[in-house]
C-alpha cells in the first residue's frame, strides 16, 4: 500500500470527523442535524477501520496516534452519548411520562381502589355485627394480643429491621405482580386480591378500633401505607387493564389490545416497584420505631401522600 497516497485520500474524512467531534464535545450531540449525526456514525466506522489498517501497515507513529485519538473520541461520543440519551429518556419518563400514564389509567386504578375499599367496608360492617367474623380473617394470635393483652404486634420488627424490610418488600412486590398477572383471568384474580386485601385491612382496623388502639395502629400504617397502598392500587389497575384487553378489546383485535393495554400495565411497574421498595424500607426501619413520636409518623405519612398526589397530577408539557 502506498502510505502517502492512502493518507491523502483519507485525510479529508479524518478532518471532517475531527470537526464534528469538536462540535459535539463543545455543544453536545443536539447541536448536530440529523444528517450530521448519520455522517458522524459513518465516519467513525471508516476511521476505526483506518486505524486498524494504519497499525497493520505501519503507517507511522504520528498517523497511528492521531487515528487512535479520533477513534477513542468517536467511541466516547457515539456510545457513551447514547447511554446518556437513554438515561435522559428514563428521566423524562419519570418526570412527565409516568404521571401522564397514571392519569390515563386512573379509571382502572380507581376501580381497583373501589374493590379494595368495598372489601374493607364489608369487613368493618360484619366485624361490628358478628364477633365470630374476625377469626375468619385475622389470625387468632393477633386477636389474642390485641384483645386480651391490649398490645399491637409491630414491636416484633424492632431489632430485625433489615430482614423485616426486605421480607416486607418482597412480599408486597409478589402481591402486586399477582394482581397484575391476575388480569389474564379476565380480572377475576385481580379483583380477588384487591377484595381480600381490603377485607384484611378492614378487619384488622376494626379490631384495633374496638380495643382503643386505632391511634398507634394508624401511626404505624401511615408512613409506609402512604406509598404501599397506592402501589397496590396501581397494580390492581394494571391487572384490570389487561382484563379490559381480554373482555373489551374494542376496535382492536384481542391480541393487539393485549399488546396495547399490556404495555401500559408493564409501564406502571416502573411506579409500583420503586414505591414498594421505599415503603418497605420505611415499614422496616421507621414505622415501628418506638423512639419516633406517633404525631411525627402521621406527619410523614401525610407529607409522602401529598407529594405522591402532586406527582401523579403533574401536567405533561404535551397536554393543555
């Protein structure tokens, strides 16, 4: 190979790549037009090949070093830049996309919440009307502790906070995923999970209320429940989305409806899992802490729930 002739033929591309990289390094990838980005990628590939050829043909240290520098700079901007764009897309999804998705699916989330509250109301009604009802829902040892010893059970978490926190988180995520996948049963299993959890909470709340322990009980529940319960409702809403695709595909073919509504259900997981991880951490380390005043726990719960409502009601820049 005639080295000088090869250099003369390829040098224009090297200078062009150097100029594009210089612009990106100073002003960012967004400063390039679409065709310039395509040119940048094409030039990077050809210069990477030139670098390999320069090494094998012993084109000289200076040329080889310059091509190595161009190749390295090109790699950093193209591949690391794409990672930055991916992270930017993630940030944008959490900033505007997720609140918009929650608003779009709010009807399904509200229906799941309604099923939960209906179960809680049934438990409250029957627990006051029939003393034999509570043992059907609440474990007997818990009833004995509250009714006979006049104590709550949260103290058992103290001392094993990391283990309790991880166990709580895993259990809640399992319940949520069961509620989501329950949509494949035309929503029957999703409705069962929401209703049964409502029954459980309603029965326990009635038990502690009957024994004048409601204030400390809700002080324990509020901090983590402000995120945990909405996350469960989101999961129920996701399951009902899938059920909608199966039962009422509308203008779509059923398979297309499953893809459309299923994608929305999957996206809700990006809200559910972080919320449950935070809630599990709070429930393990903060909620049962006897050194934290109950009023502070109520305040933390109210603040977290308020922030969640504000986040979910954010207006997207794409909406009026």
